[in-house]
C-alpha cells in the first residue's frame, strides 16, 4: 500500500505502508480497457465503522476500501478502545470491530482534524457512554461546513453541548431521549449522526428533511442488522424507535457511486471501454441520464456496468448539483474535467458547497476554457487538454485532474496525492491495470 508515513496509522492498520510518493505522473491519451473493480464507498464506510461503537458485540464489515480515511478512522477507533481485526480474501478487505470497551475522551486531536466524518463520533459516543469530547472536525476546504445541524439535533435529544476553544464538549447526564427534529437542509452527516444517537435514545426520534443519499440507507441496513428499528430509509423522514440494546452484525459496504461515476468519465474521455465491476445505474441518481446526454454510455452487464464514449462523441450538458437523487456534488469536478473537451458549452452550478470550484484554475492550466461567475461555471469544450503540473486541493478535485490527465496530450504531474488517497482505494494501481500510463513518484 502507498501513503505517507504516520505511526498511529501504521500501528492501527496492517495494510498501511508508508510511501514517500507525493505526486502522480500521468501520460495521457491511452484508452482504458479492462475491468476496474469499484471499491466499497468512502462515504458509507465511515459511518458504518462508527456504528460499531454502539455495541459491545462484533461488527464485521466486508468490501472495505483501503483508503487513507479508513486508516485514519481505524486509528481513531483504536485510540477509543476498540479492537480491529483485518482480513483479506479474494472477495476483498474485511474488518471486524470489537468495541466492548470505549473510553470516550481518548481522542487523537491530530487525527480528528484530518477528517470531517470524525464528527460522527459525537452521536455515537454520546449514545454509548453519555459523553464526548472532540476537537472540531477537519476535512476538505470546500465550504463553511458547519456542524450546527448536528449540535441542534443532539441538543433536542437532551445532550448538553458546549463549543469553546475549538473543542466540542458534550454530555447527556440523563441519557438521550427521542425527539422530533427538522433539518434545515438535508445534511448527510447530520442525518447519520442523529441516526446513530437515536438508536440508543429512549423513545422514538423522527428526523424530517433527512438526507436520502444511498449511504444513509446502507447505514440504516447495518443498524437494522444490529437490531435497531428504523423506518423510512431512502425517504426524507426517518423514524427510529430507540433504546434497544444493539447486537453484532455482518454487513457488506455498498459500492462507491462516486468512484463509479468518476471512472465512467475516465473511460469516456480516453475513448476506451471499462467494465466497472459492482457498478449499478440506480446508485447514480440524476447523474446517469446527464452522463448519457454528455456522451458517456453506461450499459448494465453481469456484475457491473460497461462504460465507454458514445459513438457520437462527448457533448456539453448543464448540471446543477443537488442532494440525492440530484446530481452529486462529489461528481461535479470529475464531470467538469470530462466536459472540458466536449463539443459545445456546459453550465455547471454548484449548490451544496460554496468553494467547490478549486479545480477550475488547475484545469485551465491544462488548456480548459472555463469561466466562473459565483456558483456557476461555464465550460466551453476545447479539442484537447495538454498535460501540466497541477495540484489536487480536495478528494474530488484530485480525481478530476486524474481524469483530465488521462485524457490530455502529454504528461501531467499531479500533487496533492494524499487527497486522492483519502477517498480512493489504490486508484493509480487500478488504472494502470486497465492500461493507463500512471505512476506514483517522489
Ligand atoms: N451544513 C451546515 N450545517 C451542518 C451540516 C451541514 O450548514 O450542521 C451544510 C454544509 O455546509 C453544506 C450542506 O449543509 O453546505 C450539506 O452538507 P452535508 O452535511 O450534507 O455534507 P457532509 O456530511 O459534510 C457528506 C460527504 C461529502 C459530500 C456531502 C454531500 C462524508 C464523509 N462526506 O459531507 O463528501 O459532498 O455529504 O453529499 O460523507 C467527498 O466525498 O468528497 C465529500 C466532500
């Protein structure tokens, strides 16, 4: 495994290996062909791992992505007292988490600061032991990313929460109680945090305007396997009858729909054809018809999807990011890289995060013609992109630049490899196995 050295990580995660590489070097223009296995979902696996803190029994997760975020969360869970046993079979990576002991205040500040999803520890630790003490979570710099919905929801359930000096101190001296909560926006993280807490609260919790992302339904399926009673998965109203002791579970992590969409763009921009193993059209929501309109053919086959550029070529489309089932904000940057060489213009509007166009300047260095006004980018397709030295400033920006590099003429050198590694399981290795000229370098 690749990655930068960090001792808490290599202690916690046996598949972790320090890797001095800081850049990816891509020689573009080679059509991708072969099978690309889509990994377990980055944004499903983190709440699933945290759910193991709710029970002293064993929770086994299959189809684990070997990503940096997973390694960081594994190290955080170990620090809290959980034991993690990893195994690898032909079917992939699995982990069994045993949290029979949880020490809620033993938090590694540096690790929490690396990852937004660490805020989910708040709901789980409050539910399990009535106390949590966390630094404010970190994560990609893509917008304001407040935690006010999380805090308001947990307070409605009886938690006392103090935010001071960059620390969140939360207690539930009388335990948590069910509540009716209306989210101001369908926040993915707040829905997950409140779900985790509500499974152990006394009485029924109703979450209205809940997020409907498939990762929420995956968390609900795992919590249900642990014995929780939750209705409404996939809708915007979740009803949780809390307070039952939770048992263990065995759960396969859902396929990563963002990796799926990203690799479909990669197949199309290179003029190749990929079998995206484990891919499913239903996971893509509004992205499926929009990608089709842009000239990305996706055809269901056994155990996945075939992806290639339509014979008519790539065409500009208009995209507005929205909560699921709308077009995913996490696919906005990869789609922009694809549309940079489409015939005609595309208008891309980002409505979820305020600062999610940081890939634009980098794509321009490669010759893309993109004008930004407020939250909208107008992309005028150019005949070809040129390789350049570029920097990936967040997980999806980095993925977008990989796609651009694969489709470009000449050599692209991408730094910000840690961002890519946070969210993708060995992306460069998997691309190389499909014929890409791509290597990690110092
Ligand atoms: N928001 C608030 N207050 C809150 C919570 C959210 O104002 O208390 C705002 C956010 O600032 C944002 C909007 O609500 O403008 C939606 O944020 P949400 O809470 O849904 O996002 P998140 O839970 O922080 C997850 C994913 C993101 C993904 C978004 C939207 C994880 C670990 N992260 O973030 O993934 O973009 O949902 O789908 O699940 C990525 O994978 O690259 C990534 C950033």
